[in-house]
C-alpha cells in the first residue's frame, strides 16, 4: 500500500459528486485515515456547511459536530489556509505514528514506469523505508538493476532519496510493473537469484496443456453453454494505462466465463508475447502500441488473436460482448505500406511536412496513417497531402521520397515510422 493519509477535496460550490463518493470508498477499502479539504471558499456561492452535511451522511462527521473527521476550509487559488491543511496532515501522521527508519536499505513501491528513448527503462518509485542511493542494486518484481541515476520530482539529479520521497530510477534491466514492491540487495548475484526464482514461479503458474482461443471462439463457446477461461496479455504505452485497463477487465463478469490476465507490460508487442500467448491460449490486447513485424508474422503463423485499441471503453466493449456471445463484426486492418521520416520541414501558412522515404507499399492521399515512435502509437489519423517535387500527387510507391502532411497533426519527429492502412470487414 502506498497511501498513508487520504485528503478528500470537495469544492464548496459543487458539493459532493459521484467521484467524491468513489474516492471515499477507495480510502475506506485501503483502510487509511481521511481528512477533508473544502476548496473554493473564495467563491460567492461557496457553501461549506452544505458540504459538511453531505459528507456527514456518508459517515465523515466533522470534529466540531462531534465526529472524528478533520475538515479544513481552503482556497487553492488564493492559497488560503494551505498552512493549516499541512498542519492537520502532520497532526494525523503523528496520531497514526507514521514513522520510518532512514538508516536501513531502501525499499518501497513502483508507482509508474516507462521505456525512455534516451535513458532506457525508467521507474518512478516511492521510498517507504530506508534510503535509496545511487549505485544501489534494486530488485522490483522480476526486474533488477543498479540505480545509475536518481531524479527527484523536479527533474533534478540527486544522490539519495529518503522515506516518503518519490524519485525516478534509471538503470534497471527492464520496465517493472506499477505496484511492484522494490528492495535493495547487497550483491548482483542475489538480485539475479531473486528474479530468476520469480520468473520460474510465474512460468509455472501459466504453464499447462491448452488450446489457442480467439474472441470469436469465446462468443461461440458461450452460445454452446461451455464454461471457458479467457486468458489475456496486455501490452501498453505506459503502466498507468495498463493498470487502468487491467482493473476494468478484472471487473467484467459474465456467467460461464472466467477472466485471467496472465501477463502485462510496457512496450511494443514482441515475439516473446506471441510465444506466451500461443503457449497459454491467450489473446493479446495492445493499448496504444503495435506488434513488431516479426511478432505480427509469428501471430499469423501461430493463430494468436491480437487486438489493438486506443480507448479503453472499446476494448471493454469487445471483450464484454464476446463474453455474452454477442461479438460484433470485426474490422481487419490491411497494411498498405510504410514510410520512414527522414527530414522535417516547417513551411509558413502550410504547416509541418514530413520528408519521407517510402519503404514498402505505397502512400495515398486521404489514406489512414499511424505514427509510430519507438514502437508506440503517438497518432492515428489521415494523410491530408502527398507531395513530390513540391507538387501534390495522389500516391507515391516504395523506393521513392516524398513529402507527407497528416491531418490535424504537427508533432512529427525525424525517425518516426508512418504505417498506412485501410479498414475492411473481416470474414468470420
């Protein structure tokens, strides 16, 4: 658990909202003490007494009303009573005896992680006990490495981090999962042993004689009243998105269907992911990422179902429909070509033109295009213009250079890959 104290912020003019109730329920589920900050008291229609009454009905009774919950009226905009709020937080911490020894080896929790183009795997961690120092050997889940550099919340490089401090850690062997606890060990040999044991246990859990399953199979077997288990592998651009999708999927319930997420990770869908899906009869969900060309070819050979999404609700809609045996017609993306961005031209009154080399297939005006950067989808849109020698053309084939403009998108970088495709109804 990461949270020690929850501050429930409620606007004095709006009162309690559904998200307020959700936040309170999360805090109660985590069994952490709560205090309330009534914000926007500077507004003319502020009504803090109404907020107190509404929260009292939810079980958060103010101390001045005979309850146990501390209420502080503040204005974040005018910085009114912010010192009082901090004092109350410290008071609650003192009452809860929230203490940590900074003189031991550091340990804590991975809050977020990502794959950075320049720095490699980067993990944002929160120190719970001890002190994390540059050069420490870290184990987080099935990932380990030496902390080559630490950066604080302002992006400044620091030598160490003490309890309650968040820092970015650079130097891990791979991207750890958000929520994993990390610890510092004395030797790299120990770190290797710990991660090897954890990987072996994970493989043992997912091993077993199974047959590959697609969402189409799932819908059919639901109609046949057969109990099935849907195994899922999730790959995404950042761990926050993955965790949000994981939590939403795990809440899906349908009679006769069991949901089991066997693996998740940050980055493009790899051959390793396809091999795991093939061995464990799982489908792969990609959120804002694409499969590598080798992974895509392997998935076709192995019959592994890869589903790609940019919004969570669409993924939930497809899987929920399949679990009910009501899967809608599937649309297949047909690759038409790809191009590499080699130069960027910023033309006044025109916009950004990407100087590209068409690697395969062709690019056509008004075609669907996906911008890939380090294996992650950064934009999905349409080609608005194709130019060759300053003239607009309808299409350009592989082996030629051209200028490409993308509709409503200016953030093109040198080195980006453009994938061109069409969407066609897939025969079931």
